[in-house]
C-alpha cells in the first residue's frame, strides 16, 4: 500500500498517546513490560516557561453568574439619591423598560488607607481594600447573558473559543500532574450549554476545564468514579494495559486528536485516585481555618479551591449564582444582600488565608460577572416599579487582587449615574490581556494555529492595564 509523506507521519505519531499511558503505568508498577520509547513523549501538561517572569503563578476567579449591580457593590453613585424617582437626562437602551433613577439601598463606606469605597454588603471583603484594584469602566458587547458569559470567559461572544483557564493551562502547563490543572466548581451545576465557559474548544482536550459540582461533600459525589468500587489497583493496571492495546489498534488507521485527549484523561483519572482524596478533604484543615471561611457550600468550595491552588492547580473558577443568579430584575435589596452574604466571608477569608500562607503575592484573585445593571429601576408589564435593575453591558465593575496587582486602586469610571463607561473604557479583551500579562505572557504572542489562522484569547485587540500593575511594564 502506498503512503504519502503526510499519511506516513500521521501513522508514525499515532501511537504516542498510548505510549504515554504505558510510561505512566510502568511508573506505577502496573506493566510487566514497560515501553521505554514512551519516555520521549512530551506531556502536554508539563510545566512550561512563560514569555517573561510572571507575578502570578495561579488564578482563582469568583464568577458571579447573572450580572451583579456595580452601583450596589463597588461603584457608588450619590447622584442617584439626588435624582431619586426622577427621569434621568440621558438613558441607554437595554433589554427591558426602565423608569426613574433608582438609588442604591445600600450604604457605601471608605475603607483602608486608600479610601476605596465599597458597599456594606461586602464589608468583610472591604477589610482588604488596600489589596484590591477595582476596574469601574468595564463594558461588554450585548445585554444578553449567554453571549456575555462567553465573552467574559472565552473572549468571544459569538463563536466557541478556548476559555481563559484553558489558555492559562496551555501556556503554563500544570505544576501538579496528579490533579487537573484547570477546575470549574459550581454548586448544583449549570445548564449543559454553559459548559462552553470552561471549554478548550480548538486547543487540545488536555486543557479542558474539569467541572465539579461542589454541592456535594462526599468525594465520590464531588468527583464521579474517583474510586473503582470492585477492583484493586493491580486489576485496574491490567485493565489499562488492555485499553492501551485496544487504543493502539483503533488508532492504527486513523488520526484523531480526540483520542489523544481521551487517553490523557484516563491517565489523569488514574493518578487522581491517589491525590484527590487528600486535596478535597477539609477535615485536614484546622477548626480555626474552617471557621474563618464560615459555613455553607460557597465557604466549602472556596476553602477547597485554596487547597487546590496550594497543591499546584493552575486555574480555579468558582461559579456563584447557579440556583439563584445575580440577575435581580426585582427586589435587588433582598436578593443582592443574600447573594453577597454567601460570598463576602469566604472571599475575605481567602485573601486572609493566602496572605498567611505566603501565597497572596503570586496568586491572582478575580471577582466579577458578565455585565452590570441599570441605575434606573426596571418596570413590570403594568408599568410599576419592580425594585430591581435590568442588564447593563455599557458599564460595570470587576476587581483584581494579589499576583502583582496594585492594591487600593480605582481604574476608570462610569458616568455620574453609572450608565456607561466614561473614563478609560475597558474592554473584556483589555482585562484578558492584563490577566495574561500577570501570568507572564505577551497576549499577542500566546497563540494557537487553527484552521489556517493564529488565534489568541484577545482576538485582534486588547491592552494591558498598566495602571493597576504593582510593577508597570518597562
């Protein structure tokens, strides 16, 4: 049979994935005849050097699903009280009809030496005001949840693209080969379509986020099939050896990167059986530490996240608002107070804990949602106030801390009412460029060639926000 050069190269490389599995099993003493050639196979998750010395080695992202109101959290607007109940001189078109100026029901206060103004519903987080940089001039592209979720998490609001966590893992690799390098936790889960927010898309599947339903406390519920219910490790080794042979036979006549990704997933799953149980076991933490984080699922998943970061996981995203999102079209006072109450103590505890452990300086902490909310009150079908706010993609807030961020900083501003970014408008691509910079990457050079084009997280734009960096670019 005649083979052209491309077919020959494809078939020659087809067995590399199962050779990697052979090497893993040999290291575990599960193969009677190790395949020595596998030592030459490059692990896609092996640690890699960034473009320059990073200030952040790892990231934890608190993602507030639904769109928290900036004018009720980190962007005070006294003018709304002045014009309360009155029609504002200028409004912008959003999805639903809104009415008069709606002042925040929450009090703002200055905190720390920086005098950073923060809402009472984040009073514990505010104790770290001098460590936080608030970007008050973010803007997105559309006032709809799904495209804005994709934009914030993947850099594109229309087409499937790799998520920020996948890009970070692609660029840096993983420090711990026995745990996933990128984990997304969400209590109760999200609709299946939302899994695109931690996808690898066209990047190799090894960089895909691992989803964990943190609503569960038992390890076998947190991570499905973490332990085999019927066989020993030695028996599993023989099963994997058989799987290796079947994979080799199946791949002999085809080239499919999805098979390579599946093999790598099997390898990781096998290694996780030994280490995941320890990483997710909060009983190993002191009573003082557990009390610091508080009670409830969000306290638990935040403490788990810290343990994962401590053990070399590169990127952890903590979703908040799955069951009750921050999408408060009515009763924003009651709903936002409840939602912030679930996060305020865990976030403050994490910042305290990272500082105590000496991890704060090289851990980037991010808080925010997909957009903000209107400074005007939303109206129901009967034209009456719902005491809530509509979606607002024209202006909103995100904050960062640790990992080379200049604390006690405010960057940009919305107009006097909070409708839209007015000073230093900041795109999502600017935010992503800044995150990658803190991780040691020039966002224009971190690319992946796909379909004849070099793709990047920031597409064809993006500017590093030097004003919030502790050490500006030389």
